[in-house]
């Protein structure tokens, strides 16, 4: 597992939280919620790719094709 991925996820979290606070202060609660959802979806897609790679590695290791 790369440390770069952890830094990417942390950066996405920081950016989303700042955008969320700015949009909430501006009275744009709906857009703040959409920004949060997009951030969560992006991070989940990154994690899903890692889990997929893990399963492929396990399949290859135990020769379960």
C-alpha cells in the first residue's frame, strides 16, 4: 500500500471540508451537501480499486482462476 494514497485521501478530505464550510457560510447548503457526496464517492472509488487489486492478488496467490 502506498503512502501516496493516504495523502491523496487526506487532501480530498481537507478540500471537501473547506468547500463545505465556505458553501454553508454562503447559504448554499444544497451545494455543500453535493460537494460532500462527490468527495465521498471519489474516495470510495479509490478504495474500491484497492480492494479489487487485493482480490486479484489473492486469486493469483492461491491460483483460484
